[in-house]
């Protein structure tokens, strides 16, 4: 971290990024005019302890962020298995564990078009209880849950499978986490930007779409373009959603700090 450019720029700048190979211990220094941090909560939390960054209040707040464990299980089946949607959130099988099942053949077409059967991914979230299990047990658990939710899955057999474990690999949004999340432009470093669904943005998108939008917003700021250039705005909220938001804002305005948090009741 160095001083500002001297052109009326008061904020310090990040002059280079130092990367260390954990296997060999060798380091590589990459000089940079601008740096975009396209990382999640767990990575930001670790980076916040860097001696070059830990004196800035913005980075100190990142220490409040955390990730949740994920186990991703991809199954190749011997026959087609219709699914309601390409992405299907589901829960209720394991206490505290959420799931999403994905139609990979449709999402990644035409990559798997030659596969004779379905290619389905089952991702388990808040999945610390799955991390220690072996691949066979995880594959069996994923297939068992598919058999319950998708009638055609009962008649399909697993011909291949892959399991990926991601400790603290996905952002964990919890009551109060928003205050510690970064904006797309750093508060403390003049040439540092952030991208990903961890970022605050007024666009209104979420997850993968939000990651794309904040990436475009970060690039626009690096290039000196308008923040939202190239970003498609979301359509207006449906009437019942807009009404709900208005009611919540009115309740918060009336009760102030005494206003209850619906999310807080779930933790």
C-alpha cells in the first residue's frame, strides 16, 4: 500500500499484489494500476488480517464476514429424469441443511448433449455434517433425496458421480452481515474495487446475476464510465413484493431499533 497519486487523491493506493504458492513457498509480485477483488466472504475475512490492510476500518469490518460449508455432488444417470426447473431449491431432509438440485444438461448445453441420461447436480449448503462423509455416502444421500422428489429418478441408476467439498466456500448472509459487506469501490483504497454477490449494489439482482452486475460496475469505475453502463435494469417489483417492502419500511421507520428482524427469528 502506497500514498495517493498526488493529483488531489488523498486515499492510499494498492501498488501490487503478492501471491504465495502454498506448495513451494515461492512468491510472485504483480504490480497493478487497479485491483478488483472478486472473492467471497471467507476470502475477504482472511485478507482482512493482512498487515497492509488491517489498519483500515473497512477491512476490519470484513472480519465479521464468514462463509458456510458446501458439498457439491454431480450425478450422471442412465436415463433422462425430468425436473420442474433448471434450478430447484429444496430442504427438509437434514436439520439446518439446505439443498439445490440443478439440471446440468440444460444449464450447460450443449456440453452434455451426448450423455444418454440426466446429469444432475445436488448442492448441500450449511453442510458441515456432510464434509467428513466419504464420497459413496454423499452420492447415496443425494440419490436418495432425488428419488423422493423426482419420481423418474427411482428408475434411474448412477453411472458416474463427482463430489466436491468446499469448507466455508459460499457466502453466509446472516442478520447484520450487510453492514460489513463492501461496496463495489473501496472506501479506503483509491484503486481497489470489489465484485461478486458479496457486494452491496442498488441494482437488486442476486447470486450469479449480482456477481455479473457488480463485475460490470467495477469495470465501469476502473474505466471512468457511468456505473450502470451496460447493465440491464430489473423490471419493477410485482405488486405484492412492492407492498411488502413498503410495509416493512414503514414498520422499521415507526419502531426504529425496536423493529423485529424476521431473519433473526430463524437463528
